[in-house]
C-alpha cells in the first residue's frame, strides 16, 4: 500500500483520472492534506463516501509519531518513531527570520564521516518521501507554529536518497500545498558529485550547502571517506559549474576540529580554494560527542581562523549554536537511544 503523502499533486490527479473520477479531486485531496491538514480520510468531507473508501483501501496516511521532545530556549529537538519502529530526529530552530526545521532523510548514514554520530550507526534504510513530509506536519502540530524554512541536514545523506528527496521538495514547494519557497529550502550534501550535477538541472531554486570540512585531499580523506571517491578538485569543478548554471551561491560548511583542520595554514588554503567563487563559509564549532574523540577548536583559534578568511575577503560566518545541551548535533539523540 502506498502512502498518500508520497504523491505529488500531479500523481493525485492521475490517480483520480485512472479511477474514472474528475481530475480536480486530486486538488481537493491535496488541499485537505496540506492546507486543512486533516489526519484521516473521513475528514475529507467534500468527497463521496465511495471515493473516501477507495482512498482508504489504496493508501495509508500518518505513520510517524513523536516519541520524545527536548526543549531549550531557542530550539526543540524531536525524536520520531517510524512505522517499523526505527528512529529519526528533527530539530526546530527559532531564528529572527522565522522557524527553521532540520529534517532527516535516512535511518543512519553510510557516508562514514569520522566526526559524525549519524555515520557511526550505519544506514538501515532510506526514508520515504512521506516520512520526510510527516516530520514537518507533526512538528507544526506539536509546536503550533508555522515552519518557514526547511534544512535537509539531519540524519542521512540526502543525495544518497535522491529520488525521494526531489519528490519531497516538489510537494513542500507546491504553491497549492505547504508552499515553502524554494529559497527557504536548503539541501546539505557531503559531496556526492553526480547528484550535484543532476540537482543543478532541476527547475527549483533550492539552496545547496556542501560539507567541506577540509581545505585539501590529505585532511579530507582522513575525515570524510566520500573524498576518496570524489576528491576536492572534482567537487570544486562541479560546484563552479553549479554556480554558473544556477547563478546561485553555494554554502560551505566547515566544522572546526581541534588540531585537525583548524590551523592558520588550513585557513589560508581554504581561502585560496574558494577564492572568486560565489559562496560563503559557515564555520561550525564541533559538537563533541561521547563516542568520538575529536575535540572542538578553542574559541581563540576559531576567531583566528575566521579573521584569516575575512582578511582574504571570504564571506564567512560562525554558526550560532543551538541545543548543544540537548544533543542537537546530527544523530546524537537517536544514538543515545541506541546505546
Ligand atoms: N549528509 C549531509 C547532511 C547531514 S549532516 C552532509 O554531510 O552535509 C549535516 C551537517 O552536520 C554536516 O555538515 C555534518 O558534517 C555536520 N555534523 C555532523 N556531526 C557534527 C557534530 N558533531 N558537530 C557539528 N556538526 C556536525
């Protein structure tokens, strides 16, 4: 049985046409799901009973439940149970410009980044589109606020679950549904080059963030296995193509790990690497975790690193920290449960 939240508006319309029903019923169902936000087919009161019955036979609806919420001043962290009892998490951040939700795309992750808690627990499976959408619906219901931004930076590598991700974007972006503007959606990848190439050809103006975390192959190979498949030169060439084609700015994420990638030489090398690219760098103080020995860079060294980039006229910010007290770093809540 398929899940109703896996269907785009066009899929729903085609479904009804296939049932010898009027195409506009697709639009009505889409409206019930994403505007009126009903949680059962019985609530779709402008549909005939036979139509409701066949929808019930054909589709499941809600499958996720929130099993835990941790709250801090400006951040809520949600743990969800999936229908097969696997767990994923999402983080809601309260920004000046709105509420941003960081969602998961896989149960675990196979990219194996050495500093990352999600990768310590291998991928169990991809999330389906509906499981990504349900994270948004459930969090909005729980907190009573409208989510204005979605960042695809939770557990998993989104470009290792590409088709489900793209369908998710199509559905949440649709003007007749949740209507999240594409500029309010950010996808973060560790650098899966072939998928960056596909992504640049899509009609959406979605933001792309790339987890760089090192200025050269030597360091990047040590901490991110994906770099052995798609080394930095290839990644950078692809991103230059992406920028040219989409005319959009790329964000580089750079976690600062004490003694690993945070020296002045690294900062200079990084500045040279991204020089003249339409990009900005987000420096991320590492969230230490019990299971991994990397340490966060001392505040003074973070400032030094930042200053070198600034002096080289690179757009750079130091990421404001949310929820380090409540294990909001990638994969930490789920991992606590598994230990
Ligand atoms: N797989 C995607 C998205 C998920 S990870 C990617 O690699 O971009 C989201 C971001 O959190 C990545 O930049 C990742 O490197 C970073 N991250 C992982 N563990 C972290 C930690 N303990 N502290 C800070 N950032 C972390």
